[in-house]
C-alpha cells in the first residue's frame, strides 16, 4: 500500500472518461437517461426495481418481513436493475428515480401511481402504509427515525469511502484507506455501544431502522462486505456481531437477501421475484434448466 502520487487539482475540473477504474463505464457527471427502455410491470400493486446491494436488500427484507407478518397487500414483483450494465440510466427507471440509483418503487394501488426512491424513504413509506415495524411506543419513534437517518448519512462513508478505496479503486492509496477505515471503525463503535444494553437498535422493537442498518453494518459484521472483516477487526464489536447474527437468522431476512441477487453463490440468487413460490425453486435450476430436467 503506497501513498498517492502528488496531484495538483486543475482550476476547473473536467471529466476523465478513462480514469474511473472499475466503474468508468457507468459513472458520469450528468443526470438523465442514456437510452430508451420501459420498465416491466407485474401483477402486484407494488413494483420494485432493484439489485441486492445493501441499499436494495433493505427494501426486500422489509417486504418479506411484511408478508411474513401477514400483510398480504405487501405482495410485490421485484425486477433486477443491473447497475454494472447501466440499466439505471434507462428512460423508464429514470422516470421512477431521477437520481438513477437503486432501489426504486412504484405503488400502483394508488391513482395516480406513487413513485418512491431512496431506500430510507421506501422503508418509511411501506412501514407507514402497513403500520408495521415502527416502534410500539410512539415516544420511541424519534429514536427510530434518528437511527434510520443516521444510517442514510453514514453509509456513504462506509461504501463510497472505505469500500471504494479498499476494494475497488484501481490503486491502493494509504491516505484514503486510513481515513475511511478510521471512520468505518468509529461507526462500528457507535453501533456496538448503542447495542450494549439493547436487543435491537431502539430497544425491544425490531424496526425498519434495524433493517436499514443491518443491510450495511450487519453484513459487514458477518464478513460479507468488501472482504474486510479481518482488516476492520469486526469480531471485536461483540454487541454488533450478536445483533447481526440474530437478524440474519430470521427467515424473512434470508429471503430478502436473495431477491434481485445476480451475483455470488448461485443458490442465494433469485433474479426476479413475483410470488413466494419463487423461493421454492432453486435459482441455479432456473439459470440452468437442463440441471432441473427442464
């Protein structure tokens, strides 16, 4: 790991199309669609367009938890948005989320249909719609909202900061890795201290704040993000590891992790989700019909 070479910023920044490393093909400094592409629409009122990155997992975990809790109206169709192929810049997706980031939700039970983008906004919208996974004590709601917004504000330091420079940057530079590793560990310590005397992040209630935080920090504590568990010494945050493991064991969370997953272990992938029966057929059989005799 070496220090970055000396760099003097220009008076006016210009886009180096070839200097973006792994994501050079999809990152750009302007918004708007790059191509025309309509989004598919399934039979359920809730249409989710996403990918099983941490931000996408937040929403599919909540939807599966809602269904497990008996909220039949939470049935949904989930369509993959392959961000490495630029699907997020299609005209249909940009119409749902002008920021071109997953996840995005269309609620067609309303007239006109309601679009919701940004993962935290989707979590709050669905929790309020079904009056579920919010604190039983209304007095705890500000605490829950505080932790939900903490996650939304903190995760960019973990993902776009630490994760980018540690796992994805074309060259390993000491200063940014040290800077963001320090901040990632500070955030882990924030959570570990909060969970020292609480079962869940706001107390005894399992809420959307837990789902949002778990998708990023819980999976990091379980060794699933950036192959960085040892580097960040995540096992030393015992309260966080305990909490992460308890949530990870929930059947709805296990299903939610699979939805729109197009990478990794084939048995954990479910590219599209249209009803609960999709989980009964192993995804690798869907990807390879001959293996299933199809």
